[in-house]
C-alpha cells in the first residue's frame, strides 16, 4: 500500500484545526496526563516551528535559536506555523537528510513522525474539548503502520505511557491509541 503522507499531513492539520476551534477551556485536562489543553496545543505548534528549519538542512542546535516564542493567540499561531510547515513539506525532497534530536533521517521518515504526532494529539484535543474524537480513517490506517512495528519500544522511548490492553478485534483506532497508552473506552 502506497501512502501519500503529504496529503495526510494536510488532513492531519485540518483535523487538528477543527478540534482547536472547539477549545473553550485552555486549562482543561487532556488524555496526555503531562499536559493540559494549553500545553498540548503549544507542543503541537512548537513541533511545526521546527519543520521548515530542519527541512532546510539545519541541525537542532542551529535551529533552536531561530524558534520564536509563541504569542498568546494559539489559534493564530497554529494557522501561521501549520501553513509554514505545509509549505516546507511541499518543497522538500523525500530523501533530504533531516537532522533530528536522535540522529539524521530522510525527510519522508520525519514527515511520517510529524503526521503521527499531530494525529494522536488531535484525538487528545478532541477529548479535552469534548468534540468529535473519531479520527480520519486514512490517518488511523497510516499512523498505525508507523506505531505498530514500534509497539515494543514506544513506552521505553519515554514519549508514551504504557500500552493499554485492548482486544485484538478492537477497532483500529482503539488499537492505535492503545499503543500510545491511550484508552478510548474511558
């Protein structure tokens, strides 16, 4: 199966933006227990700030001083940095080496990581805002191909909670979320 990650990037950002528009309580808890809504949204925006810089060949060390402090209007900041990331992705060669915090990877792997991060946090934001938490099917299918092969190392990375046990016949979205320590049954 060939996955169009650029198209999925657009879908993921659209889905996140829809949930962002539903925020009424910036201090509301999220399923990611480390962050409230404000912190979660800031994280996702900050990740987008890195994209153009890293795709331009900068190392994390070179890019860090260029990351601007976010303003108070996180919805406007999302639109600004989402558009900048989309523009950078549209011009990037999929094999361009990208220097990330843990090494150098091809741009297509970085894109997969970015889409996966936004997708999972879209669900977190949906739960925090009590908005529709069913994710786009194509996103779920694609992101599952990223996380499922890593199921034994996700928790050890320190980025995810312990996997949640779910039945093997659970819906794919439930199984995807469970891999990242989220339980959509609660």
